[in-house]
C-alpha cells in the first residue's frame, strides 16, 4: 500500500504499529486494533479510488473542452 492516507500518515508505519498494539492488547485490545487497522486500509483504498476518479474526471473534462473548442 503506497498511498498516504493523510499528509503526515504513512499507512505502512501505522499498520506496523497497530499490529504491535494488537499483539500486546489481549483479546479485546487485539480485536479493537484489528478493526482500526482495517479502517486504515479501507481509508487508503478509498483515497486511491478517489484520486483515480478525479483523474478520470479531469480527462473527461479535457475531452469535452477539446470537442467544444473544435466545434466552434
């Protein structure tokens, strides 16, 4: 997972720390930190999808703008 969830958060480092906390947390703590880890992974995936959608939208807008300029 290469994307950055926030401007100062590296998901790999965060997931490593969460795994450490999960190992140290006992049954309830382990479940809690596992859930947090899954949320972090999902956030990174959603960010990647958002960035991809924004890029596609930018490309579509460029195509529409180019077609509009050529029809004038």
